């Protein structure tokens, strides 16, 4: 990802206490070009030991509390981010926080569906709404589209692709709550892309690959470092042509 973020001053990453979110913060902080401010959120910052150690080592990392399923917490975090970025605004919002409520046809309940839907589909929309004034502030300072100006990146999954949910892929992952929540996130991304275009705010969804995390499990082919170095490279190179897109971590378009 060498140099991908050299024109990006402020980045906000949700769900940064573990897995992909933690790796995003780590990679951004140690990259050739580190953003001026990396704002990392966690539901319980006191328990996020690795994130706290990173922040002690890198003065440009700011850790703030955010429970993505609480509107009061979202509003409070938006005020905190505003104080941190001030007139710079927010260049890049990475909606990474998400959960996997595993349930097949036999075990799925309405509560499980709604729990997964709230965290994975509704929360990124509410967080983006809360951060919109800061994104607009940053977008007002540039031309074209990309993280040099303002961008909303939704971490999704190819398991949310309706077209690809057939054959072997469908049989291996009969995850009703997770898959539908990511399909919904993809539609949220597309809707936001329509609404944010006039302000010059790029909006897209990216699939990080199948990664060895708590969620991905030990058999996944990719390490967090391999996944995130590709993801950040793709994010760093986004332009107008990628607005409203659904991309693989390799940069290839994925079917909806």
C-alpha cells in the first residue's frame, strides 16, 4: 500500500479493537505515508489492549469509544471526531465494525436476523449520517473523487452477493443473518452513493477476502496483513469510476 494514503489527512476506522479493523490501524500507522490523524473506535477502549499499545507508539492514533448499535454513542463519537479533525474535516470513513450471528434455516430467529442487521447494515448508515458534516467539510476542499477529498468505505462480503449465492458457496455458508445483512449493506452503499455524489463524497463497498480472524476462522487462506495491504492499496487508488462499486480486495468488480 506504499504511498496510497499520502493525500489523506484524516481516517476513521470503526471496530478497530481486533481483526481487520486493528490491522487497518496498524498498517496505516506504519505505512510509508501515514495519515495525519487515524481515529480508531472500539466499543470498550479500556479492554482494547493491542490498540492502546499502538496508540502509545504512534501519536497520530486517537482511540475513541463507539458502540455502533447505540445512536447516543454514535452522536457522542461524531462530536469527539469533530473536535479531533476540526477544520480539516474527515477524508475517509471506513465502516469496518461488524458481527456474524451464525444461524441456518433451522436455527434462525427474528432476533438473530435483527441483531445482525442492526450491526452490519443499519449502523454503517447511521454512522455515515452522523459523520456527514465532517465528510462534507473535507470534500469542499478538493476536486475529483477519492480519499484525497472524502470517501465512505463499507467493509462488506462476497457472501452478500445474491448472484454468487448458488452452488458450492451457498451450501458451505448457510448463514441467514450474516449474508442478508451484507446484501443490505451493499444496497445501503449504493443508495448512499446516489445521495452523496453531489457533495463529491465517494462511496463504495469492498470485500476483504476470507481472512484468518475470529470471524473468518483458522482455515481462511489470507492473513490480516495480506488482506489489508491489498484493501488499503485499492482504497488509496479509488477515483470517480469506483463510486458506487462493489470490489474484491484485489480491485476486481464483484457481482451484486
